[in-house]
């Protein structure tokens, strides 16, 4: 840090299990990726190349290598996994991970109908090669899963070999964990937390109000994802109680 302030929440250090920030790259250029790393690389734990943007991104290998050289793992969005699977090209997907030296992968079924047993089988198979993140929840706002079903799915996917499960919200933050307005389904989240350890979940929370809600509930070291590159540093200040939204949350005025 650039100077000293008392009563700052203790942040876990990279490589960390909790306090994870997953940034979503939706098509940054090489220079933009370099600029992003220069200002926010120390706050970023992993980068997701959103949905299937990697299919059309120029200089893809160079960009992935740029992140890797900075010590930031990269993975391809779950929608790309689904695009391979629905075309019966899972082996091609494995070769793609190898081609780009990717050590993380996301398994999701937000856009396709996939038997859950089959999804867990993909998690098991992939976990033999890479670290797997699995996403729970649908991208279809009309599909509302009850809390018990979220818990069952998360438990099964962790048991199948997923390193962490991701709570679906899309890049817009208005499905899955959230209502169409962006409001958190608080009862859902709190019920999930009765059965799933908080460090095993990455909550997609692209909107500032959502990030604030999770930090107030679970503290500075909650795992948050789908963070826009230009919002990673602002998120870090929210985690540390250095933005108005959490300014009074971590400080004890009697000890100041």
C-alpha cells in the first residue's frame, strides 16, 4: 500500500482460497490487458475470457501469455465449454485447453440442457487435467431454482471434483442469484451458506451494490466474480472499507 491507515481489514494473500477476485475480460486488446495488469494485477486472482469471446479474439495466445506472465491464471467462459459439448466436440475442447496452456476450466450448463449426472462426469474428466470451476444456475431468468436444489447441485459438483462453484448472475447481474432489478435473492444466498462453505463459492456480482451486499454479509475476503477490469481496484477499496458504501463497516470509532 502507498501509505498507512489503521483498522483496515486483513486481506488474504495471493495465491488465496478466499478473497478471490475473478475479472471478466470481454475482449480487451493486448495493450488494454497490459494496462489492466499494471494497475489491477495485484488485486486480480484469475481472469475469465467471457462466454465465447476467445473464439473471435485476435492474438489470443499472446493475450493469455500476457496474463500468465503476470501470474494470473486464465480460463475460457463456460458458454464456450457448452458450445463444444453441444457439438459433440469435448475432445476438441481438451485439445484447446492444452493448445493455450490453460490450467483452469469452467463447466456450466446455463445455455444448454445437460443431465446433471453428465455435467458431473465432465467435471470428473476435466479435473484429471485442470482445476475445474463449475457454474450453478441458469442464464434464463424464467428458470428459478429453489434453494435446496442450488445446494444439491453445488454439493454434487464439489464432490465430483470442482475446486469452486460459481453462483450464476451473467455479466449483467440480473439472473440466477439476483432478481431482474439486480437485487440479491438474500434468502437464497443465506440458505446456500448453511450447507456450502463460503470459501468454496465464487459469487458473480458485477454490480457495485451486489459487491457491497456480499462484503457486508461475508467480509472483505468473500469470493467475487464477473468483475469488469475497470472495477477491480474500486472493488478492492470496497473490501477495505475505503469507499462510502463500506466506510463505517470495518472501523471501530472508539479505537480510532
